[in-house]
C-alpha cells in the first residue's frame, strides 16, 4: 500500500531540485519563474517560507543580496550518496572478480 506523499516534503524536494539545476545563485523571482516553467506554481509566501526553512536547516544558503543556492547540508547528503555508490560498486567489483576466478578454475 503506497503512502500518500506529504505535500510540504514534495514541495521542498521540488525546490531543491530546481536549485540543483542551476549552479548560479538566483533571486526568488527567478526561482519562481523556473518552477512555473517546470509546472510548479508557487505563491510568493510559500516560496519565501520554503526557502527560509531550507536556509535554517542548512540545505539552502543565501547571499547577502538575497540570492539562493544549495547549502552545505545538501552537499553533505550528496557526498554520503556518492560514498554509498562507491561502496556498492566496490562490492560488485569483488563479486565479479570472484565469479571470474571461479569460471577460470572451472575451465582448467
């Protein structure tokens, strides 16, 4: 049974995805325009509150002139994901090496 998505979480993820699409810090109006182009229409208050919440928890940072970009917490999460992928790849490499060794022994 699928769980109903929590709207505030899906909104925050959509906002983080939008910030990840563009390396340059952007003003709130630019982010709103890009979200709208992606099919997400946000009110100014909702977007502001989401950005401020994500700034408070470190997933978004803001420049002194009010432009937003991905924050350090997002970077830590991404780095942890990459570490996980590397560990999984190493595990798979070992399995392939073991299978290859086994096949080579059988063919002798």
